C-alpha cells in the first residue's frame, strides 16, 4: 500500500461538488525535509505520467498498469542520474486526487528529493500550492470538505485522542452524522412542501407529530455537536493546566515531576520563577500543557511583580488550576480568599495540592470548600511517579469526565464548522417556533432550507473559492 492508496474512498467516487479541478500537473515533495531513509515526491494531473516518464529510466511509465510500482532511475535535465527510486503509478479516477498520480519514493536528505522535483518541473510540472493535492481530491469528489480539513488536522494531531478524532473525521464518520441530519431535514422539507401544494384542496397537514419529532431530533443533534466544541478544543489544543501558588510552595518542582524532566529551575529562594514556563505531557492519550508560574505575592521587585502579573494572566486562560501550597505553612487568609474568588467568578476547576508531605507528621486536614484535594511530595514525585498517581487521576477526572467514551465522530474541532452549526441550530429553532405558532408553510420551509444550507457549507456541497483558498492555504505543500 502506498500513501495514495490508503486514502479513503479510493474506488468510490462522490459526485464532484464544485467547479473542475486544476488542469495542469502539479509536483511537490510530500515528506518532511531533512535526513531520512526515504522521501516521496508526488505528481498529480493529466500529464503526471508523461512528465514522470520523461525523466525516468526503467519501464516506460506511459504504458504500465494503474497501481503498479517500478524500480528505475530519475534523471536530471542533462541526463545525469539523480537517484535509484520506486515510481508508483495511479491512474485517474482511481487515485487519491482523482487525477493521474505518480509517487516517486527516493532516498531522503537534502539533495535527491529536491533534484527530482527540479527535474519534474523542468519536464513540465508546476510546483504545487499548499494543500493543492487535497483540494483536487475535494474538487474531484474524492472526499467532502470536512474530510479534507481532517487531513490537515490529522497531520497536526498532537495527542492520540486528537489523532483518533481527526482520523474518524477523515474516514467520513462525522460527515455521515451531518449527512443523516441533512436527509432528515430534506424529508421535513418534502413533508411541508407537499402540504403547501395541497392547501387549496384542504388536505389535512401530514403528520404533525412526526414533524415535531424530527425537528426536536435535529435540535438535539446540533446542540450536542456544538457542545462538543469545547471538548474539541481540548482534544485539538491540549488542556492548559496552570500551576499556581505562593513562592517556594514547590510549583516548579511539581512541573518537573509531572513532565518527567528538569524543565524549570528549582531553588530554596522564594521568587525563583519569573516568566511562565510551559511543558507538554501526554497522559491517557490527551495532551496536557502544564504552565508553571511565578509565586503569587506582593513584591517591590519590578521583575518579580511582572512575573506575578503574568501568573494571573496564565490563570485567567487556564482550563484547570493546580493550586500548590506548603503543608507545613498551610493556606493563609489571602489565599483562601483568592481561591474563593476564582471559584466564584471564573468557574475554573481547581485542584488543591498540599505539597511537602514529607515534612509534616499528620496527613493534612480535609479540603477547602469542597475543592478536590491531594497531599503529596513533589520532590519525591520527581523520583517516583507513583507519588503523582492520585493527582493525575484527579486531573483526568476533572478534565476528562466528558471525554471518556467520547464518540470521536461527534466531536467538533473546527471553528468554521462551529459557525455553520450555530446558524443551522438557529434556523432549526426558528422552524420549531414557526411550527409551535402554527406558521407552517413558506417561512417554515425557508428556515429548513437555511439549516440545510449551513450543513452543506460544512461538507462543501455549498462553497466558494475564497473559503476553499482559506482552508487549503493552511495545509503544507505536498498534501
Ligand atoms: N521537603 C520538600 N521540599 C520540597 C518539595 N517540593 C519542593 N521542595 C523544595 O521547596 C523549594 C522551592 O521549590 P520550587 O519548586 O522552586 O518552588 P516554587 O513554588 O516554584 O517557587 P517560586 O518559583 O519561587 O515561586 C525548593 O528548595 C525545593 O527543593 C517537597 O515535596 N518536599
Ligand atoms: Mg518556581
């Protein structure tokens, strides 16, 4: 199997949705730059096979079967050998882009792929724009727009959960959910339009209860998809966990323990950390972005004061706050007030951490105001990760409650989609309102059509060039 062959819907063609794809032949290096055993240079377009054949010494690629691989040499424009390669030919329409494709697997590194690309361009190909291969796949009906966007998400996946979600989107499961909803709304439209047709003959309106049920279902589904966006953000960008507390509480020690390396400077001098320090760790498939901050206190030191200001700023943007205090010192009044304020105003999940457990005799007293609480020794946690188990479990419970068993096909990760889903939900609610007030008919159908339009914009049934340019320009070249 090659990369092209493994894309979804290889043999199954969707109807092309918009204008025709480009008619020239594009080429690009599809793999990352730098030293590697292998690299892939791709060509797609009507002349892909003849361009590749013109600089290939081996079988005549113009006469080989589709989906066959051939060993040979790629030659430079002066006939010099560039590299010993495998060229795989996919003929339209059974290819990833729906056009003729040739994939040349060559040796990696700085030279072979670049020289091969140069030779292909010399023989008539053009350098591909970012995302142009995927754009052609979309324009040729190989995938819908949501799937094409999932290609970029998959490439950028930063945790196994975001990988799972984007793969599910790429496989079209999310598109299927939207497709089913679309079918239901179409059925609704048909219902109502039938009623309009027959009003003169005084035909009783079809099946009102069924109409209501279908609309309620559409409402639920759209609202659920929208609600998943928050989860989608966590999946896509990771969970921002900010570590806050007084100077010397052991925040930097805890950061180092959580990420398993000496990321932040630890010292016995209060006020060591100034700038916010970030480090990532994947836990249970989810990306966590831990942020260590300057200890919170009043200070006359200008630099430290700026650090404290930044710490507050980080806390404002947190998904979860780990509030660390020294068990031997306990929480002071101002801290208790601070925690109360954050809980009241920001609705930010907080886990309270009593640190330096090794320095106190008695286990700490129970938590403050029902905040989840753990006592531990961050210092010991650096040597023995078991020390952090309770904290990690609490953290996962806090963030991942909604994620456990998350149906990857129902998670919205894309802001563009969210906008369209919001509009679709607004339209469905307007239709429900119309139905409640007995206003079925023309206006009602307009609302349903508006909802259909919004869903179509997500999968690309309805789109325009600007939107496409915006989407595909964010891709890397060669994809
Ligand atoms: N005994 C003991 N000492 C600890 C523990 N965790 C941290 N320390 C010590 O406490 C001191 C302060 O630790 P840091 O991690 O630098 O504290 P911080 O909260 O980042 O401090 P600032 O950056 O100044 O705000 C250091 O001397 C650490 O070695 C612990 O679990 N037990
Ligand atoms: Mg510190």
